[in-house]
C-alpha cells in the first residue's frame, strides 16, 4: 500500500485535474450563459479548497487517521480508487459537454433552459453528481482514512440533497422535466432496458 507522500500526491493530482477541467469548462461555457453571472459559486469553491487542503495534508501530518497495511493487497483498492477517479473524471467531462452553459454550482433555472437528455443524461438525471460520488469514493480507496470517509459521506449527503432541490425546481418550472425524471434514473443507469 502506498502511504504518506504518495497518497497526498495522488489526492493533489486528482483535485488539480478536476479543478483544471472544471475551470476550463466554466470559462468556455459561461460565455454562452443567458442568465446573469457565472456558473461558479465562489463560497462553495472556497469550502472545497479548504476540504482539499485537509485531504491532501492528512496522510503526511495525521497518518494515524488512515488505515495502513504493509501487505501488497493494499495496492488493489488503491488501484481501484485511481481507476474510479479516472472514470468519474471522464463522466464529468462527458456530462459537462452535454450540459454546456446550463451547468451551475447552485440550483437555478436559466432563461431558455431546456431538458438535456443526450449523452449521459439519456442514462441518468445527474451524471455530474455521479462523477462527484465517484471521485470521492476513489479518494477514499486511495487513502482509507477518517478524513476521506467524512468527505465521501458529506458528498453523498450534500449532492443528494442538491439533486432533490434541483428536481423539485425543474419539475415545477421546466416543461418536460417531470416526464424525463419519471423515465430516467437519478444517479446510476439501469442495468436492464425499460419497456
């Protein structure tokens, strides 16, 4: 099992990759927004940067909070975590490419808003949130620690709540969304075809 600095480096690289992609996508699609302001919510971004600093530094400064093993089998969940993170980042990019300027780090309806049901949105209602779950779970597998477990649980709680709020708003204000929500699963695609 890789511990200490390699865990911190993997966490740092994950967060750097995610936010590089995130900033580039917001920069690209914010120009097309018809609503006011940016898709970025700076208060949320600052909170995430604080959380990221804790996750990056914990394996070095507080290693006792992590599960450790000298056994080689410890590399298996870490490799699975790295694969999960890469898969989640790919899903995130795919979803954001279809969502374009409708993405925002808060629940909102923009002028001219429409139901997006292409790409990953054909398979699930919230692929961006699913990607957040995958990244958080991958970080936990890379560094099984109390800090990454807390981050994973927070991610699941906060984004499940946000998904419900968004669904309530869109069902009330966006024509066709209620029908889309009835036929499309929330976070994970169906394994079997629906009839």
